[in-house]
C-alpha cells in the first residue's frame, strides 16, 4: 500500500509539472521574458508545495490503512489460534473418553470370558450328573419291571385305565346328584332359599385400621419398652417391621403398620413381652420369632377352617395360606375371609338351583378375592392376580375364569363368573356388611354423575351397581363414535384425579341414533 501511495504522489507531481510548463509557454508569448520567468518561478513553487502536500496526505492515508489491515490480521490470527486450542482440547477429551470406554469394554470382555468358562464347567458337571441320573432311572425301571412282571408300557396302560374308570365313575355320580337336586327343588323353594341366603348372615362391624393399641399396667412400663437409649424399641421395630408410638396417652402404647399380619404379630409379641416383664433385644427377637412361627400355623389353620366350613375338599397348601392371610384384611370394615366364605355359600345355593357344578361354584366363590392377599407383591387387578395364582396350583379352567371375570376384567366363559359377581354384590351390599354410610354413598354417586354431566354432548348419566359403573348417554348428533371413546377416557381421568373410591369404576358411554317414521 505504501508503494501505491508513492506512485500516486509521483504521478500527481508529473501532472502538475506538465501543467505548469504549458502555462509558462503561454505566458512567455504574452509578456516579457522577465515577467514570465518570475511568474513561472512563483507558479512552480506553488505547484511544488501542493504536490508535496498531496504526497504527505497520501503517505499518511497509506500508513493508516496499513495499520488497520495489520490489526485486522492480528485479530483474525488470534481468533484462529483460540479455535485451534479449543479443538485440540475437545480432541483430547474425546480421546480420553474413548480410552476409558475401550478399557471398560476390555474389562467386560474379560468378565464374559471368565463367566463363559465357569458356565462351561457347570454345563459339563450337569451333563455328567444327567448321565448318571439316566443310568439310575433306567436301573430303577428295570428293577420295577422285574418285580411287577410288567413292562413299562403295560404298567402305564393299566394305570391309565384305572384312572379313567375312576374319573368316569366320579363324573357320573356328580352329574346324577346335580340332576336329582335340580329336579327335587321347585321354583318357589329356590326363590325362598336364595332370599333367605341373602339375609342370613349378619357379622359384627369391624373397622379396618392401621394401628393397634396395647394397654399397660403402669407408666413405668413405657420406659422398659423404650429401653436404654431406645435400644429396646429399635430392636422391636427391626424385628417386627412396624412402628411403635409412645405418646402421652396414659397406660397405652400404639403399634402402627400397613401390613395387618405384621401388625398382629407385633401386637401379640408386645402383649407377651409386657406379661413376661423381661424386655431386652435378645428376648424381643425370641418372642417375635416364636409369635411369627405361631402366626404361620394360625394362618394355615384359618385357611383350613375356611375350606372345611364351605364343605370343600382339601386345597393346595399355598392357597390355604393365602386364604388364612385374608382373615387379617378388611374391605370397608368387612372381613375378607368371612366375606369369601359367605360368597362361597351363596354360590353353592345358587349353583344347586341352576344345575351348575356346586363344588366348582363354591371353589370360585371362596377363591374370588384371593388376589387381595398378594396385591402388594404382584401388580394388577386382584381378580386377574388371583386367577393367575390359582391357575399355578392346578385349579380348573371354569374356576379360574369365574375368579378372573367377577369384576368384568375379562369376559366370562360359562355361568360361574356371572354367579360370582352376583354373590359378591349380594354379600357386599347386604345391610350391615360394610360401614360406609348412606350420606357418603349418595355423595359419591352424585359426584360421579356431576363429573359426567360437565362434559358437552352428555344428555343423561346413571350410576349403577352401587357406584361401581357409570353409564353415560350422549347426543348422537354432537358426539360421534371416535369422540365417544375420547369422552370415556376423559371421564375416567377426571374421576381418578378428583374422587376417592374403593375398587374400580367402569365407564360406559352409550351413543344411540333412533330413526322414527309414521306410516299414514
């Protein structure tokens, strides 16, 4: 840029000189030589000063432009150096991360190789054991064949024939007994028996609670229960899994827990400790272990008594245990085990009148709420959970479907599901069965209908089946089929978010179009 400025200045200087020469020649012709010389010198000096001024200005402009370009270049180089440093840092971090991941992959691969070797050795051991077991089985079969003088095929055929004959005899006897009972009872007698069965049971009101209160002989017993620095109360809570509340209530200690079986174990253990008087961590663990063992025996006994009271043959031990656990659970103050026994009796009465298998009906009634004993362990509706549970222990398909469909979670196959639903409603809705008062019930029904009527396009709604089902009638010209499904989901969401209710509520949206013409 400096060179260009110099060239520009020299060109300007030459142009100005040429102009001055031309002017001098012109003046030479008009004036005298002396005057021309003086004027020429004066003009020359003025032109020289102007040219020098132009050169100085051009050089200053060129220097300023050069400084500006240098600053811009330095800034550009600085920004690029920073970008390069940032890229180098990112590449370093990425390389470190890749190295770490590669090291983890190598460690995992090493672990997989070691597991593969261990599994290979175990597989070899299992194969050798299986070969030895096959040899022993074959030897036993040969010994049995030698003792019975029958081949394996002959023994199997004889056994299956005996089982088939026994099953045919039992089926014939059962079907003949059901037919005879159905023919012997008249319609009026059946109505009388069912009406009596609906009213015959009146249990005490026992409210469900999450606490148990233990009476004390004196205030000094609270200090012995707490122990030095609270060690006794901590040992008791750790052994039982419940919370011990020591408040200002005189001569009482409160046990709090959501598991009714654990709460009962804690109540019995605390009662025995108070009577014994020796309260220390070792004694607490001994008493709780003993009470827990006795509670397991009590649960089995309660389950066996329930099976015996309904007149059913013995059931699987695990099913008996779950039935016993229902004794410690309540639904709206109604004991679930007593409720199940009552439903079983109602099922037997209705099944005998309808000519349905009484034994299967009683089993379905007794087991219909068994899923409530394990709902804290397995997720899902208690009807489906109970059906899957009894299926695992060999119950018939009719009983399984009766249990699974009694709340319409699945469609019923056969009459047992419908009968269980009816017997369950009878037992739950009879006077004195549940503690919910009429005001609370009417308030819930009113809230259900109010929520449904708040949606546009709803014409009428009815809460039926004691508030367990809500039927919504919509205007067909405002709500189409797709909107009806969306309306059902929206009503369900509102009910779940705004209301407190037991069990489940079924929402049924009904869209009906009627075309009426009159012929004249």
